[in-house]
C-alpha cells in the first residue's frame, strides 16, 4: 500500500479482555517494528520483525504481550487480559530492510476502562 | 543501555522566532541520530538524520549536527512558522545498520502567529 496502515484507529476495551492490533506494512518492506507511546513513558520499542521472525522482542513489557507476522507482511500485536496501564497509542513502522528509513503508521489508540 | 534526553516542553514561540531543541544521547559505538516530527493528527515522520560525527542533517529549514564530543544532536530552525507546531522527537539507532529506535521524551512546540 501507499503507507503503513494500522487498525483499528481507536479501541476501547474492558479491563481483563484480550485485544488484537493489526499492522499492514508498506508492500515489500521486510522489517517491521512495534512501539508504544504513552504519557509518562514516551515512545518505547516493543518488538522487531525481520521477515516472519522476531530477532528482538526485548521491549515486550510482560508475557501478556505477544506479536506475530505472517507471510512477511501483516503483523498482529495481541494483548491478553488487558490492564489500565496498557492504555497507550501503539505504533507500527516498517522499513525496506534493517537500518533503512522507517515509516510509521498513525497508530492505534487503546483505552482500557 | 542506549538513551536519549531532550528538553521538555512545551516550547511556545512567536512566528519567525529562532527555535532550538536540545538533545543529548548515551550510546555505545557509533549510533545514527534522527529527529522525527509528529504533526497534530498525523503519524511520526522522519525530519532529518545524521549517521556519523560532524554530519549535518537538514530538511524544511531545520538543521542538526552530530556532535560526538558533546554527544549532542540539537535541532535548530532560524525562523519558525505556525505550521511547525508539532511534537519533535530525537532518536538514535545503534549504528548505520541498526534496527530499533530509542526515542527521547518528545518536545511539544507551539508557534503563535
């Protein structure tokens, strides 16, 4: 596509529910990143994919967070048993390869009530 | 680990004023340095970058010089416009072939007519 697309743009969920956030990277981009932007924490790296594998998942805050990427394209970030502190904007970015310029999506704003 | 520190905002300026946003970093090796900008309602965009010491990145009238001796990458613009109102993020990757971005906390800039 023309840019990185994320869905949904906004998600409100009840505490304890599971959520899935989707990222469609720019076509042909092999590298994909997830970041989280929250008040007081700034922009935090979560996980990096090269193709379908995740060589760096060091930023995932707990085992409630997981992500996968299939077909070297779409990625899904799953948060299980959501907590209020998970409320944030989740950003996805992709790049043509490791080290190339990263293009960001507009993010998914997650609110846990 | 790597870290980026930038001046806190908000910074409020009048149109045509001079803008400086300070950024310092801590990293091992030779990181690449970036400024990203987030305009209201839009996604993060790369503003400029520098990949080695003494390089100057520039774009849209903004400039920043990679200063290894002071571990700094301050952003400057000589004459701001209302359209420059945004949040600015300083960031680094571990090297020219690095992957994940480490961001500063962001600085909100408001330019008044």
